[in-house]
C-alpha cells in the first residue's frame, strides 16, 4: 500500500508534458478514445482527473509495441490515382 509520502498524482497537463502531447490527447486516452490503446487509469474528483505516476508508467509499458505493429497501418501501399483530365 502506498504511503502518503510516495503518493504522486499528476494532473492531465502534467501527464501531457511527460508524454510530449496535448492535454486534449491525454483526455482522450483517459476516456478510452484512442484506438489500439487501453485507457489510462485515472482518479476522478468531480470534473478533475488525476493520474498516479506509477499507473502512467505501467500504462506506457502495457501499450508499448514495436514500430512494425504501430506503423503498419500508416504506410501507404499504393498511391491513389488521379484523373488529370485533358489540359488545354
């Protein structure tokens, strides 16, 4: 059980700084709206959300994959064909 001294909570802005992304992206990750990633565990205090530093570290480890898994859908296998039409 964590002691009060080791109890380390992060705001969504703090988590965004640590992950080098926007606070809005962290909000989406906490609510489970990021495809392919489990939601970030968070404590709700009214409208405010707080994330334990250890929970964030464990979440990163669980969601870490080699680039082959993450980037496979990002590669374009064929280029779209354009209809150039007739030029005058």
